[in-house]
C-alpha cells in the first residue's frame, strides 16, 4: 500500500469508530431512560411529542444535506480534510434528534419518546462512512475500492 491509501484507511477507520460511538451513545440514552424514572404526575402532551418528532425528522433530513454539501466541496477542491467534519456534523445533528427524545422523556413523560431516539439512531446508522467519499476527495487518479 502506498502512503495515500494508508491515510485513507486510517481516516476511514477513525470515521467508523466515531460512527459506532455515536450509535452507542443513542443506545445509552435509551438504557438511561429505562433505568431512571421521571415524575409520574406529569400528563403527557402528545402535541409536544408530535412537534419534537417533526423537528427530529427535519434535523435528520438537514443532516443529509449538510453532509452532501461537505462531500461535494471536498471532492471538487480535492480536500480530504473536509470529509470527516461533514460526517461528524451530520451525525451530531442526528444525535440532537435523539436528545430531543431524552428531553421528551423527562419533561413530557410521553411513552412514545423512544421514536425520537429511533429517528436519531436511524439517521446516524444510515450515514455509515464510505471509503469512496474519502477516495473521491483525495486524488482523482487513485484506484477506487468499495467498502
């Protein structure tokens, strides 16, 4: 392997570890909500939960757009350093959707809070880091390998 391909492999490994960590953080949020009980005298407000669901869904959609923009610029300018922030920002925005579920759990005590966690987790899971995005932003003459 030559130097650029080693760098690509290392960057891809780093992105994969970050991706896995963020998925596990959402799982930990869910486990946390199972172990801690909020006040039971709060009446669930389903309108608030619906609004939070909408916000979480919109955030996940926005995260795809942001990641796409970063990846496009990285490829056009051949700046591989823009790939990782694109992914991380997209994942962080998806995690905000999951955090809205934790907020809904504690503030609203709605039994459907886990849908917000699910929206965030799916948003992160679907955006698994692709090696091709790194290759596209590195050198146009490097051989492409899919993974």
